């Protein structure tokens, strides 16, 4: 048994969960935030058999795409906060952890 812990953008959460459930994966959703730009994230926990891990990872990869977004770029100087031209950064995608599980019960 494996536990897949994945952190996805809040924008991708519903499509990732919908597809995982469609393929009969059990998914637990935990709201989370932080990281780069303090944007909203969702942590998904997926318990599955060893032979289904690659399928789950494929689904997560397909439905949690990275994208570019413009963010404010500010500089702090002796004169205070100076605003400048926004910069383009990559956001989205997913972070995954696959962990061995000794026992998995659904009661």
C-alpha cells in the first residue's frame, strides 16, 4: 500500500479530484496555503495499491498544469517601497510524496 500526498493549486483541485474519483481512487482533501506567493493550495491524500501509483501520478500530472502569471515586483530602498514593472513567474503544477503504508483501512 502507498499513500500519495500531493499539493496542488486551488485552481486545479476540483479537476484533479474529479478525475481521481472517476478512476476509483479514494481522495481526502485538506485545505492548505503558503509557499510561493502565499497562494491557496490544496493537499490531497490518496491511499492506493502499489500497482496503481503510476496511474494516480499520471492523472495528477495531467490535471495540474503549471502556468505563467504576472506578479507585482517591488523594491525596498532608502526612500521606501518603489513599485516597478510586474514580473512573470511559473505557478501551479503539483508536488507529490509517495510513502509506504503499513496498513490502510476504510471503516
